[in-house]
C-alpha cells in the first residue's frame, strides 16, 4: 500500500523478517504482519483513514477486487502503473555508491583472473580461483557462470570439467554484493583465446557488434539522466 505518509507491505508473520531484509534497504517501507492487524479494517481506520487517496496497481486486480478494495478502504483509489518499479529506477547518491563499489571490485577480479585463463584449465578450476578472489574482495556471490567453447551458448549452465582449448572463447558472468548490503551488480566478460577468427570467422565480428550496441545504449541512458541528480 502506498499512502501519503507511508509505504506499507502487508504479509504473514512468518515472512516478516525475510521481507524486511528485502524491502527496507533504505527504511522507506514499513513491513506489517497481517496477523497482528487482526481486523484489517479497524487497523486501517485507526492508522491510515486520514489518507484521502490510496494508490492501487491497475494492471494487477480484477473489477471484483477493485470493488472490494473500495469498500475496505473507504477512500478514493488512484490507479497507478508500476509505481514502485518507477520509484526504484532512480537511485540516490548512497545507493549509486554501493552499486559502484561492487562493480569496481568485480571489475578488478576479472582483470586479475586473466592470468589464469590458459589452455588446459577446466571451467570448474577457473571458477574456484575466481570465487577465491571474490571472497578476498569481501563480496557475497549471488550467481556465477564460467563457460568455455560450445558451453557459452548454453543458458544457466554450471561449470563443468570442460577444458579450455588453444583456440577458444570464454564467458564469465558474475552477480555479487557486499556482505551485509542488498545492492547487487552484474558484470560479464568475453575472452578470446588464440586465433578465434580462424576457427570461427564471424564470432569476433558478432561480439564486436553486440558490444557496440550495448555501449550505445548505456551512453543514451546517461544522456537521459542528465537532469536527474543521480540515476
């Protein structure tokens, strides 16, 4: 629920602790146990009846549910469209700094791991070495992917005993966060080993096009954010 005074998340008592860890990163969301409310209508009238308008996601409810909410809240319901997502699209300086810190650490790990990417190494071995470096940076790993050759085309594949060949392609994709914090960053790198153009004539060209398009999109996003303090 989004009111003039508060953002409220109602859930069952057994989920309160879990939800608090996810939603109250910046203490802007109040998590309330449904069981403790008992009579929700009574709770609403005592705490939030003074709110004249209540935002409600127009794409998430049926007409029947809308009518039930009108009766329950007894106030004007204002249609919204993904308002929470839009609110979180813009980060404050502290949030941006947290994300940048994780990104810098990930980037540093990937630069340092290059010396380990040699023909004959297994995906699992490279992954272990990378995890060790990430932990040395005090990063909490959310997801990690290390793939060589044909395995790079397989989505969500775990590291295998596949060995790196003399001419090969490597994809490393990591999502991590700092311990005790919630903001994550994801960085992926493609490494080309040997004369890949000889083995796969078009692969380098395709990756270069993809990189150019991604870079162009990032630059466009930055331009659109010039009038925003941070984004």
